C-alpha cells in the first residue's frame, strides 16, 4: 500500500513540472513575439486636422450687393441653377432711373438741335458761296459802268476842249461851246457817281461777307457747345447706367445657389453683405486646417489621408481616402491650410457634396513601437530641446498611433 502511494506522488510531481515547463515555454514564446512586434512592427502616426471641409475645385462666389438699399426683386432660392450674368437681386434704383430718363431726353433734344445747326450751317455756307459769286458779278458790273462813265467823261472833256478852240478862232458859236462844256461836266459827274457806286458795291460785298462769316462762326461755336454738352450728357448717361447696373446683383459663374440668407422683398441690405453663394460645378476637394506647431514640416504633399465626415459614422459609412496635394507654409492664426484630393469618390456610400465637414487624418510617418517609446522617453528627459510653440498657435492634439 505504501509503495502504491509513493508512485502516485511521483506521478503528480512529474505532471506538475511538465505543466510549469509548458506554461513557461508559452510565456517565453509570447514574450519573444511581443518583442519582435515591439521592435519590428510598423504603426502609423496620424496628424489630425482641426477642421476639414469639402469644397468644389472652383471657388464658391459670394452673392454680395455693391450698394446699400431696399430690395425690389429677389430671385434667390436654395439649390437653384443659375448662369453667369443672371440677375439674382435688384435694389431700388428709381432715383437713378429718373435721372437717366431726364438725361436721355435732354440728349435727344441736343441731338435734334445739332441736326438743325448742321443744316443751318450747310445752308449758310452754300449761301455764302452764292453771295460771293453774286457780289463778284455785281461788283464787276459796277466797275465796268464806272470805267464806261470815265471814258465818256474823258471824251466829253476832249470834245469840250476842242470846241473851245474852235470858238476862240471864231468857227463855233458860244451856245455850242457852252452846250459842250455842260455835256462834259455831266459826263464827269456820271463818272464820279459810277465810281462811288463801284466803291459802295465793293464795301457791300465785304460787309455781307463779314456778316456771313460771323454767322457761320457763330454756328460753329453753337455746334461746338452743343457737341460738348452732348458729350457731357453721354458721360452722365453712361455713369447713371453703370450706377443702375450696380443696383443689380448678378451671378458671377454658372452653378447652383448653395448658401442663402432669407431675403424678402422690401428688406434693406448693406453694401458688401453676403446674401448667399453660388457653387460652381466641378470636382470636389478637401480643405483642411492643421495646427501649425505640429503640422509644419510633417504634413507634406503626397501623404495618404482619410477623411471622417460629421454626420456619417465611420463604422457604418467608412471613411474617404484622400491624398495631400498642397500644404501652406505661412501660418494664419496658428493654423496652416492644406488641400487634399479625394481618391475614388465613387466607391463610398457617402453622398459627397460641397459643404460637408469633418476632420482629416494624415499619415505622416510609419515607425516601430520601440522608436515611439524611445522618442517619448527622450522628449521627457530633454524638455528644453523641444521647439517652443508659437505664441499664436493653439494647443495641438497629440499624434495618434494606429495599427496598419
């Protein structure tokens, strides 16, 4: 009986030592595997953005009025398709329209007056040419008569002289001599009168020519003044048309109204206020903003990323795969801007559209857990070597590590 009991105890001892060895071997194997993973495995380091938003490749154009005033017509409706140049909002411009109508009426009157002046100028210039020809003819006739009277006067004087010689010799009576003298005197008077008529005719020609030239010069001045006034009215009309056009808010691009402020007719808007936005068609991109203190030098073009959109749980809808395309280098309010391209947008269940927001997680590095531990220990032991954060930078989220 004692021998049987001792054999049982030895069996138990052998079984216990075998189980311990197996447990220790398994533990050692697990430790070796963990050590291999700790040293050789690669985990992803992610830089998470503060904000991320889906936008069209073309910039959304704001709908903004140029002037302050009361809305008379509003053609704004959400998701309405519009084309470049379509009038979206009209602001009251009745005062400018009345001034424009008045200026146009005055311009039309000035145009008619210019037509009358031009016709009068043409008539006066034609009359001047005719007067010049008629005056020249009349002056020639007067001068011819004067020459004829002068010739007759000389002839009468010559006859009177000869008759006086005959009278002195006794060959002619006294009455005949007196008659010849009287005839010579009359001829001389006629010659002087004709000479005066010719001189007066020449003076009349010069006077009419001067008066006609003065009239034509006055017409030229009137035409120049009317044309100057017409030019001023044209500039005024163009200015008023431009001002009236500024009262119309037009779409700058083709697209859809993706943002809208309720705007009933009769409401007053301020110049420069945003009434909505027109989103042009085109491919979508992701615009993300990262903390500048941790993203500069780490987030670079070509880095893979994933986008988690608010309102679409990633466990149900998944994430959007993207690639960093460009990264800003100048921080603004402690952030830098990065643009990402969406990879295969058609392979997701998420209805991708402009305006969706969320966060972007960019893979900035792949490293082993051992390196991460050493890096953390080194950073803890040498805090003074850490780069100081910019004063304007906001606290950056800690990098996330995830298994491949």
